[in-house]
């Protein structure tokens, strides 16, 4: 079982419905605050970055172009019409990996301007 | 070259095994245990995970002890189910030190070696516990098949606890004779400790200001086998900290490990020191294999990826890692605010580097992807991280802190071993014992040793490959100058 399988299994347990497309694990997440609060936003992680999951967390958060973040260091995603955003997770390794990752991404989505 | 073999276990595992093997009536006893192999470049270590306790009737105690085939089969099946190998342990209650096998011991182990290897896919490991001083001896039944099956005697058996206790096989790795240059060292801790310390295979990762100093001081104290690992070249800006390196080393594009070996040789007191260097990175699979040949590792690097690899290795393969570092803070105007240096031993029974907040796995992801060296990324990220720095007057304090931890862990002065994580604050000159504990979600410290089944974090390391390519691209005039310089150094060493 590869790192991305473990990742998918862990976030599936949280009801995030992961699917693999174009070297990405895509899943939907509902932010609890910010402009996107209350609606499900598609987001993804590159399979390459999950090679060492759960020991090493991914760095880049992939989001559709229409999700804009106030301060970001971004690069084009593997998925057309998406960008990947640099976000370093803090205090990794202290909590359940799936829960910690979902909480991190929710926090990032809470910063979304649109 | 003969492959070396070894056995390692934690202190709590040792305690459980001693309870099973040392009887109050003074008779011999036996038990089984499961192990995982940890395969290095030249050494294979059996990492003991947990015992398979005997049931009534599994062995016959009659002064000596006899194992039943049913017990062996039960143990081998458990080993197979858990992807482990099997260890057959017995005690010599009146024994002291490394135990040779008696005829019946050899016959018993030989009679089950083929069967166990057939079921588990791994060699049977035999172990003997000497009751008088709790010394261990061991062998891997890894040679030949059928009637020709034979053991490879282990070099040592290591127990990792508050102190590192090693039983040495004098027949395979005899203690080198102490010489007059080591007299003062021996008076500090005695002949027995010296005979242990000098035989250990120690790996120093990072040949910067701290790593170089650690290596040469270990060499000065008489260690025979020291390996230094670093892929960096000596550069002009290293010279204010890399004591022993010269401008000539910069001009000749020497590697840091070359300089470290030269300085370690100059200071070595062993009659025949084996000081090896490698330009691998511990983040590469070959670097990890190299590390697994060692009894102790000094981590003298500050990058997150290598420290993450070592953090895992300390628990998965039971190779203790002596780690530490310095943080120098400055005010906005560039004047000095403070400096702190830490030291700790990463091992089962102590919190890992993540739990002590000495390693941020979020940064490891950046380091693996080469983003910490990517100018575009760094500019875009607007990172406020302080640049890792050290200065010669303080790097010696980090060296002292690491070596102090090592001496306590090895010799246990006054009966006190590993002191736990320490932090020294320069501004107030206070030494703090840090009260870190493992967090409930820790993936490392509570786990059984995995050995070759570890989830290791090694991979292609662009930085190491690039540095080696740079070192290999030295033009021939510089190569010629290097050869002459080496010759002069060798002649100078010969005169002294």
C-alpha cells in the first residue's frame, strides 16, 4: 500500500471522498469560515508528495484557479485550470495525520478571498 | 570480505528476556523471540522485537534445558506471520562475558536452523545470556544448508537503554592494546570502558565545524573505526569555523571529509586507525546502508531532511543518534541577542526530534523537493527563517555538549547514563534539563524496531549529486597539486 493509498484511506474516513486523477488525489472539503464557508471546495495533493505519508506531509495545496488566496507563492498545478499553493504545515507528527491535514487545508481555505 | 553480524535490543526488551531466562533455582532456561533484520553495507543486525514466551511443557529443565520441536514450530510460525526471524535464547547462569557454544548448544541450534530458515525465510539467531554479569553472546546461522549449516559469530550485542551496553566478541573483534598515548584517557574511565569505547564503529554525519571537531576528538581518545559522511566542498566562507582547513584546501577544492580525515589522522592515538570518509548523503539509500554498519551516529548537520532520516533510523534500526545544534539570535541592528545550544540522544525511551521540537516535518517536505535551495521559491515565499549559523568560539561548546552526552551514555559516570535533552543559554549561562516527553501521536518512539521494513525517507538527493559532480570536475592542474599536497602531508606525518 503506497503513501497515497494510505492518505486516501485516512481522509476517506473523514468523509472527504478522495479520487485519483492525473497524478493527484482530489477530494472535497467544506471550510468553516471565510468566503467559502459552507460550500464544498475541490482541492488536491500530488501523488509524488505522498510517497512518505504519513511521516512527511505534503507541501503544496492544489486548488482551482477561482479560489484565490491573499498571500501566496503559487505555481501551475498538474491539473489544467488549477494552481498549487505553497503552504507549510506546522507541528506535524503530533496528531492523527488525516485529521491534521484536513484541519490545515480548512485553515488555508478560510483565508480565501474568492 | 566476511559480512559482520550483530544483535541489538532495547533495555525493556532485555529486561523481559532476563526475567524469562534467569531462574531463581539457578538452572538453565530458554525462550524464543522475534527479530527483524537491519541490513547495512557490511553488517547485518538482528533487532529483537519481543519474546514468544514458553508455555508449560515447551522446554524441559533438568539442570540444563531442552527445547521441544512444538515450541520451535510455534515460534517459527509466529515469526513468519509477523514477517520476522526467530531467535533461540538460552542462559548460562554461572557464565560471565561472551559465551562460547557447548557441543549440545551447537547441536540444538544446528538441528533447527534449516527448519526455521525454511519457515521464516531468515536465518535462525542463537543467543546466550551469561547470568553473572548479564553479558550476551550471539550468532546468525546464515552459512551453508542441510548438514553443512553453520553460524557466523556476531561481533557484538548492543542494548540501548539509559546507557549503551555492548558485549563484545573478543574472538572476532579483540580489544586493541592500550598504548602510552592513551594513558590519561584510560585513567578517566578505566580499562574496561576504554576497551569498549575504542571498538565502537562511530559515524559522524556532517564534517563542518562541529562534526570535524567531534571526529578528531574521538580519534584522539583512541577510537579505531570512525566514518565521516559529507558531500560538501571546503569554501572560503567555511574557514572562520572549520578549524584545520586552509585556503589551500579551498584552492584545491578539497571536500570537507578529506580535511576532517586529515585532522583526525593527525590526532589519532590508535595504533592502526581506520578513518573512512564518504561523500554520500544520509538521505540517499547508499548513505543509509553505510549508516547501518555503525554502533553510534553523531548528527552534526542542521538540514531537516537528513535529520528526519536519522530520527527514523534511531528507532527503526536501534542505532542511537547523538544530536544537537546551536541557535544564535541577533537584534535588528545586527548585534547579538543570545545563543542557545542543545544536545540530546535520539533513542527508544527518549522522545524523538519531532516531539522535542527539534525537527519540523513541514520543512522536511521543502528540503526533499530542493525548495530550500531554490532561489525563486525562497524569494516568493518571503521566508523569515534565520540562516543557520555557527561561530568558532561557540561551536566548541556544541561539540562539548554532544561529546558530554556520548560519554554519559557510554560510561554512565556515577551510574547516571543519558541525561536527557539539555539546553545551554549563553546570555545567562544557565543549563536546563528539558522536560520533553513523547506526544501521543508520535510515529517513532513507541514503535517496535522495523529494520529493513522501515519506511525510510531516502531518495535521490540533488544537492549531494551536484556537489559530487562539482568535486569531480576539478581540472588536472588542481588534481596534480592535490597529489603533491597529499604526498607532502604523508611525508610530514611520517616524520612526526
